[in-house]
C-alpha cells in the first residue's frame, strides 16, 4: 500500500495565491472508491470570522475531486480544476506522498486509546456520527474536558446548495494573527497549534472523521477555554456523551471498532453480571463468560507493553456489545512480508463447535513449518463477520493480499473472499473436501472400493478430461450421481480438484498426496472445552515453541551438510542451498528419478519441445506404468511438467529433473530455486518499513521511524556473537553522535 498516494497535505495548510488555477489530480487508482462522486462540485468557505486564505486547508481527497470544477470561497479565493503551475503541483504531490505513506504505517491503530478526560475518548480516524452537530458537539465536549477551545477552520458545501459536505475543526490556537490583527491590542492567543479533526459526509447520513491531529504546542488553560465562544454556545442537549460508531478505512477496507475498552459492553455474557437485555440478539454477540472481558483486556494490555507493534481490532454492534476480535503481533506481521504468498484460513474450532470460536491465518516458512499470521474470535459465520475479519487482517498487512488463500468449504466465506481478495486464487483445502466426501458416503456397501476410486479420481488424474470422465464413472458406478450435495460440490470442482489448479502456487500448503492432510495450527493444544484464558496462555506457548523450533532448525540447516543419496549433481547443488526439511523433500524427487525411463520426444515447436516420460509407479509391478508429459524450452532453459509439482510444492519434480538431465543442463536453473526455501534467506521479523518520508513536526512518527530502523539492527545482531558485537558498537557510536548534536544546541 505504499503506492497509495492519496492527495492529502498533512503538514499544514496550503496558502495558494488568489489568482492561482489548480488541477487537483486523483491520488490513487482506488481513491474513487473512497469518496462519493457527488462531492465533485463543492463550495468551500471558512466559517470563522476573520479567516484568511492561510486558514483554509485544502485536500483533494476530502472533496472527491477527479479533475472536475471546484469552487472555493475564502476571502475571494477561487480555484478551478484545470490549470496550475508546476511549482504548485510539486508542493501538492510531495505532501500527498508524505501523507499517503504515513497513513499506511499508522492505519491499523490499536484500540488502546484512553480517555483524555472523565468521559470522552480522544478522536480517532474512522469515528462516525449521525450528524454534523453531533460531531461538532463531541469534539467540543472533548476539548472542554481537556482544557482547550475549538473553532471551525473551514467547511464546504455542495455547489448551489446549503448542504454541508465537510469541515475542519481545529484548536482555537491554530494559525497566527493576520497582518491587520498584529497591530491590535488584543492579547496574542494563537500559537500555530496543529490539533484538529477533519470531517466528511459519507453515504448522505453519516459524518466520518478522516484525519486527526491530537498534539498541541501550548499549555491548556481551562478557565480561558471555559469562556470561549465554542463552549459558551454549547447547548444543553449537546453535553450528553456522543457514542460514535468507529470505522477505520484504508482504500476500500472498513473496520468497525471502538477506541475504548468497556468491560460492561464487551460481549454477550450468560452470567448475571453484565447480562444483555432482552432486545439484544445474543446470537450476534461474542459468547463470553463471567470474567472473559477482563481476560481479553488484560492479555491485550500486557502484550502491547512488550510488543509496540502488536495490533488488535474489535467489532462492536450498535448496542456496544463485542461481536468479533482480531489480533496480530509484530513478528507475524513481518513474517507475512516473506511468506505471505500463500495463506490458509484455519476455522477448525468453528467447524468442530469449540467453546471458543478461535480462527487463525496460517502461512508456511522456509522449513515448511506452519507460521501464524493473525488470530481472531468470531461471534458467527455470517457474510458481514467474514468481511470484517478479512478487511481487518488485510489492513494489518498494509493492504497486500496473498496470491493464494486456502479455506474450508463455506459458500458465505467464499463470497466474502471474492469481495475482499478479488485477485487472489481462492482454493478449498483438498484434504477437507475428500474427508467430507468420505464422511457423507462412508455408509456405502463398497466403502473401501469407493475410497480407492475417489483417491484415484482426485489424486491421479493428470488432465481435466481424465478427471471428469473418472468422476462420472465413479458416481454412476456407486449410484450417487444424482446426490444434490455431491453435485453442488462437483460444480465447485475448480476450487479443489488439483487438475484445475496447475497454474496456482501453493508453496506446499495444500497437500495433493492422499496420505497427507492439513494440520490445524493449534492442533493438540486447543480442545473443545478449552476456556478463553487457557486459549491465550496456549497461544503464547504455541508461538514460543514454534519460534524456538524455527531458530533451532535455522541453526541446524546452516551448520550441517545433509547426507547425499545419489551421485546426481542436482542433489549436491541444492544440499548447499535448501533448508534441511525442504532438501529432504527435494531429495526424494532426485531418488525417484530412477523410476522414470524411456524418454520420447513427441512434438517440437521451435525451441519448445514436448516429451513423454514413462514412470514406473510400483517397483514390484513392472506393468504399472503411466505416461508423463513434460515441456522444455531450450532457449530459456524452462521446464514444465504436467504433474505441476513446482507450483504445488515449490521445487522441481523427478520428471522435470530427468528432462533437464536429458538435455545436458548441469545445474538447476535459478528460477526454480525459490528464495523462500533457502537456508541463508534473510528475514527480519519487524514490520514493513514503508517510506522514509515522515512528518518532521510529529514526534510519534520520529519514534516509529527510528524504532523500526533500530529493530533491523537488532535482528541482524542476533545472528552470531560477531554480529552482536558490531551492532553493539554501532549503537554506541550512534548514541555518541546524537549526544554531540544535542550539545551543540545547548
């Protein structure tokens, strides 16, 4: 998402000349999805008395502008969207890039905002209100509790209409005196404070907070603020606490969450304490027992103290009760950058009706081991719930979807994936599909024969027509051709049958051998009656065990040389490259080259040659032979086997190796040695660094930028004692240099 350069100057107001003509361009290909088309023609005016053009803050994305005509009124300022000079464009572009990259880094904000006063939480991006007055009153009440006053910096309406479409509410210390005001005897109260919120009307009936700046550059003066215009005109009705629904939006990603942890409305509880009233639909709330709300709060609070990049998101219903939760630690977020090409969505606890509805996003690392890429608790399995969850997860991954996502069978989930991951390959876990078929028809008289026929049809078919003919023959033979459930499954065959997925990369995540199956990430730990507290304890235990195993396997792979089984150079070549576990699987393919014989060239088209290899399937039965088709491009040294082992598992099969050897290729071409399997694969388990562009006036961004850079050095320094010493020396030298700079300014 680093390319999402939505136009939104974040460092301050743009002060254009009154005669300047500006074309505001669309910042990204998705910006049109974020803003309403009807906002293209707007009138913008400063609502404060005495506002000059410096007070007017213009942001193209707030207006939903795509080169259409724009009219802005502020002290006679008029800008039309067709022409402007290059210097102005450079200013706009640079600011929009800064803001866009900054937004990527900070979008998945945690839900740990604490109340600034006694009742009002600080504003966060995504808050929504029923009306502009509600939004204004909320910010005014928040300001009053904190001890500052507000004013309307600017607002805009639809052309030829009085309907307000957006506004910027700022601290009344924003800006500075104008030249005319500078000579007056009035006390200077403006300090150039940047604290503000930007509001926008969405869907014609809700006001959303699009931008927030919380930091003030002055001390609060509650007495003076009490006498300010904004607080004096506060109506009695506006003093009630406004409860906004929260919606974090990144491109088309929407998350509904709250900035405050409220144990009373945390979820549905079937104990007397905090029991939900009768009008609330309990089925749509997370089923929590007494004390579970505190367990969730304690866990998230504790983890964030040791892992600043840990993120959790909460989905609340209109009554404020908890529906869904998602969380992910910094290491998992970083691991996705290396192993996020293929992701499995594990819903074992849902399908097995566990007491705790735990779900997990799972990837596979360079040792072929499962790694966690996020966890959640779901109230139900509806389309809306899956949409929320997938968007929550995608937001934490900076909007970068996986190439392939593997799930269990669920039409509702399938629709949600098509909505959130439209370009990803969605496949069903083959072992789950086969298991469900065997469960459904396990009562057949010829159950063993049916199982063998099913395995042959699914696993041994190399071409689409082979599979379809075998399927028809199997269903007809066993009298289940007209079974409604099986017919529906067959209609969806392109999502689970291997013959339809030969061009899809799986990285070994989907098992296409009948003796293998997908193992749930928390298998053997989380059971049907496991409590919520135990789930969180086991979560940390499992992560710790798996990460220790990864570190140990890293050490073994780097410091050991596997035993070779053949004189084939391909085996020696990759024994120096692959991690031990991946090499073991590849070594099996090298050994099985001996089962391939009688290579025949059947077709030639320029440099592209098609071969047929005979493969003996059973050493004890010389007649059990099948023909395998392999294509080879002599010019590019590219090889493609009909078994598609490379796409399924991530390394070449025995058939492809035979053809390379047959054509005198001494080494496996580099394109078939994936970096994700290498023992020397450099991995830094810190989140994506994103852009170097930061807001120089924002200390939060200073910290975030320096922290991530420092973590790179820490990760590198953990490799060996020598690395540690170099990193330590670098830190000491850097600290001395920083202190010298500080001394110069004393």
